[in-house]
C-alpha cells in the first residue's frame, strides 16, 4: 500500500512538472501583446499584415454579422477600453451609430479613420457605371471627426471602400501611419511589412485585371447589397443593386431588375451571406443568370477579390 501511495504521489508531481513546462495554448502569449481593435475583418487583414507579431488585433464585427446593424457586446466594449487604438473605416453603418458611444466608453482610446484620402463614391443611383481611370487626420479631434463622418453618411457615402486594390493601398498607408503614431520605436519594421503588403495588393490587382481582360468576362453584374462599387470603379464595370435603401425590392422594381439584366447582358448575381437571397433567386430564375455567393467582409481579402473576378469570367450557364 505504501508503495502504491508513493507511486501515485510521484505521478502527481510529474504531472505538475509537465503542466508547468507546457502551459495551456494561448494562456500567456496573447497577454504579452499590445491590443488594437478594428471595425471589420478586412481591416484586420491589413492591420495584422503590417503590425506583425507584437500586436493582438481584434475585430468588433464578427464574421457573418452585418456591419450595417451590428451592436458590440459588453465584452467587446471592455476589450476596446484595453486597446491602444481603434482603427475604423469611418462610414460603415454601425460605426456611425456607435462612434460617439464607443468613444464615451473608452475616452482614452484614439479612434483613427483609415479611409482618409480615399476618393469616395456618393451613392445616389441604383445602377453604377464606372470607366477606367494619405493623409491620416488629427486623432486628437475625435468629436469633430465623428460629426464629419455623420454628415458624410447623410450625404450618401458608399462605405465599402476596402473592396478595391486602389483603396487598399491607401488603407495600408493609413494603417502604417497609425501604427507609427502608436509605436515609433518599431517604425522601420512596420514600413517593411507595409511594403510587403503593397506587393501583395499589386499582385492581386494584376490577377484581377488579367481575369477581367478575357473576352468572355462580363462587364456588368447584379448584386443584392451594393458592396462592390469601388471594385466596379477600379475595373470599369457596371454594378446593379437589388436592394434599395436597405429595403427589399417592390414588385415593380423586380420587373425593372429583370429588364436591366437583359439590357446590360448580366450573367452573374452576387449574394452575401448576411442578406436574404430570395429576390436574387427569383431574378435568376426569370433571366437565366447564375447566383454566386461572395463575402466582401471576409478576412481573406485577396482571395475574395480574385474569386469575384473569376465569377465574372466563368461559364454563364444557370444551374
């Protein structure tokens, strides 16, 4: 009996030894990192690419949620208060609704607009025709910036600025400036990672242009929620939106959309996971167009843009 007791005690001591040598995954590594919060997943992609391993980047809007209507959770608000900064796009629905409340919740956290310097599209038409064709503000003046953003939203700014390689370069430049503002000591490392990211953006742009230059590539597309306005501008495409001011289309609008499909020789209707697909399915059935699922809010920014371009160049036979 004594021998068995000593043996069990020995195993217990060994277990404690091994557990101390092998801490639970994620128990301390992330605790040592500086925390920065971003508003959407694509912005996390750009930020992580430049920030590197010394930063923990967290997103307020989780994958699959709509940034037009999302409400941050109490835990996210607590994490935001621990952040060194909050990087945002500036014109997305929940940012505008929550900007003042988020700032009040974390008055010591600078809110930085990463869309500064982008040539904005002002959304006032259902059909957008486009032909081929950096400065980060004073972070101290946050109240003035929130007021300016609200005014811009009321003017109808198209918020999906990240779905464009041309805009992505500006976003990357603004993220770089923000990180250097927060941590000048590692400025050179941030610049090097920024340059590497820009090479990836340029490569993505080159692939998309090559795909869309093919003879079979469509020059027009339909989409439920108009998230590809800047993509269309970059590549000279026509975007036709099903949704009108966040509302389902009326019967008259549905008839008009079917006519537009034929008028612009639309082969593809894009749908996003956070929106109802029934209107798109009805139009596709009436016109013989294909439905293609995309996620413009995905963290995998490069893959999404390339997949979108591929969808405009592949077989146009409806299932």
